C-alpha cells in the first residue's frame, strides 16, 4: 500500500485533453460555491481545536447502535484490539491473547485504564460490552460480527475467556471493528441513557453531540496511551461535498473527506491545502450481476461483460488515480487477497464472440441500477462510460438511478439486472470480504450466486483459528470466483483526505477512517 501527499498543481489542460479522448460522458464540471457560511464552525482557527468536516461522522453515541462509519465514536470508545494506519492488528485494551481450544480465546487486559467517569476498566466491562452486542434485546447492527459468541467468562479482573458456539477464526479482526467497551456499571442503564452518557476509555471525552450536526470532544488527559496534542476536536456533519470543500478553503475546517477527483485537482492548487492518499483501500467496486436472471445467469455472458469493460482506461481518465484496477475479488488491503489471478483482459472482440456463443449474436438490452447521490467516487461518470463500452459489444444498457433504500429492496426481491455498487469490509479480513457477498445463504448475497465448493471454503475460513490455513482457503475461493464472475470487479478505491497544511498527524487510511488521535496544528 502506498501513501501520497499532494501539494502540487495538476495540469488541467493535460487532464482535459486526456479526458476528451474518451466519451463525452466523461466531461468535467466542477461547481464550487461562491461563498462560505461560517456560522457553526466554531474554533477551527484556534490552535487547540481541530475540526473535521465529514459527510457522515456517525449517527448515534451508543457505539453498539452505530450503523455508519465510526469516525467520531472511535475517539471516545475503544475495542480490545485495533488496526493501525497500515491495517495491522495491534493490542489495545487487550495486551495479549491466546487460543485455548477451537472455541475458547483467552484475553489478558490492560491494567490502569479508566473510563471517562473514573470507573476502572476490568473484565466485568468486557463481559458486559460483548454480551450486550449479541443480546437480541440490544438489537445491535453489529451483532452479526460476533454472531458465534456464546459467552464471556471472567477469570480475574484482567483476564477473560471468550467462548464461541463454533470455532471462529475471524474473531480478532471482527473485534477490531466492533466490541467497543462500556463501563460495567452501565448494565443498569437503558439504551437511551447509555447513548446520552457516552463514556469510554478513549483519548477524547464527549462534551456535546447534536445528531446531524456535530460531535464536540475534549482531550482526555488521563488517557492510558499517548496524550492528545490538542484540547478539543469537533466532527462536523456536512453532507454536501462542495460545502465541505469551501469550509476547508476558508479555514473553517481543518480536514475533510469524500472529495472527488475534480475537487482534489482544485484543492491541490491551493497553497494552504495538502492531500493525503492511501491505496489500495479495503473498498472494492463492482458490477453486481443477478446470477439468477437472464441473461446474467449464463457465466459466458458475465465473462463477456467483464471483458467489455476498459477498467484501466476508466481508472486513468475518470478516477484519475483514485482507483486501482480490480485484479481479484478482494482488495490487496484485505487479508486473504489473491495476487496471482490471471487478469481478465479488455477484449471487445472476444466479448462479442462469447455473447454469440451464449445465444446473443445481436446482443441484448438490460437495466443498470445506480445509487442516487454518487455514493462512490465519480459513480455517475463511471456508469456513463460503462454504458458506452458495453454498447460497443451489443449490450444496450438503460440506466435506473435509485435511492439506496429502494434499490436494496429491489436487490432482495431479485428485481434487477445488474447494479454498480461497492463492498467495504471494514474488518479488513477475508471473512467479511467474501462470506457475506458470496456464501449461498440469505443475507448479503444479493447476486444469488451459488457454488458449493466456494461455500465449503468460506465456512472453513470462518472457522479455522489457523491464519495460514485461512489464507490458503481464501486464495482458492477467489480462484473459483474469478472464473465464475458473479461480479465484475472494477476497482479497488484509493482513499483521500484534504487538509490544511498546518494540520499534522492525520493521514488517509485504507479503511476510510478519519483518525485525529495524534492531530496537532502548527
């Protein structure tokens, strides 16, 4: 994975001339606001405060109820293990662990850690927090990550045994994303009160949370780890990307996310802004085929469609460095990635022959579903370019833009042809990256793909505590998927953050998390 800092002017004339050699559908058009509304961005210019303006910093203060990315919450609460900026698993509130037997893990806890309310972090907190997540009464959106959990046994104040119903090799990566610790005393509180109190062990304490507006936090100077370098951080929720960009330029925000290639180009010309890139990210973008509906029930049609897409050209001209060509079903940033698969070439003529062999010598007409609001970088431009490319081999594509809720309902009902979307395995592990989308059980498998050997391999990968064996089965599963093409894997995204040049200690991460633990303003 490579990291790039951009603070140089990008040649717009060169860029436009390159783009003009592609479809007119790829034409640029950046509309920047002429003014900035500064009310509500309190303290951005102060050296003791860092303001992050994000599209979705988090929607609830109860860490076990969160359905969005955990940008803000992770500054308040902590799990037993974490992934660092390179996505390597590291001890956190647990200092060590060992596998006692296939269904029992022993964790040794960090001592001298206190919650923000002064309560000690002990085994009681671990037992309460993890069992709360899987308790059906909690209705936690994160329960699936710990579904095999049976119970947590306390050995002593700083040792626990996590027992699972079945062997669970993905426990550590899943704990790195979920399993945020709450004080044991909170077992007496109801859901609403836990969210309001928001007491964790993290480097920042919650001062105020206004849903849909902002999280305001102050430094926890009693933090067990490296002390914060600023007195306050603010996570502002600003949905509109151009508004975030304007706030950054005006100095009313110190860091923003969700910038498009056009916005990145414009910001790179600003002498007060730097851009941090990290790629490949854990996200993989794809065309999701309905494997249970004609014409994509035929593997030859799926393969032909894959070969009709010029992914290299799209990565260069549309994403402009913000996407790496998909060469496997999962990203190189994810454990279990297979780097040895033979690439599917861009070969329109061969695609036409395969379509004819499949019974479609004159092509066919299908509908491509796209999410409204450009959920992913340059989604609209990618979709338009794909429509043109597929048309070159006789596939006529109608575009149907849907709100996410409506579109997901259509996926569940099998009522679609194919969909341009993405999968973001936040655990950075092959289990989440492969099991949900490809295992032939109800749930995340929206393609209705079924391969018994893939099912067997994914079950083995989930269960095995042997990481070498897990990697081996994920490599094999991807070989089968690569041949079957239930999806056409387009890109692995490259994440980017734009920030004021005087902000230090903040970098883009492959998991898209904005982490201000070491943020400082010079």
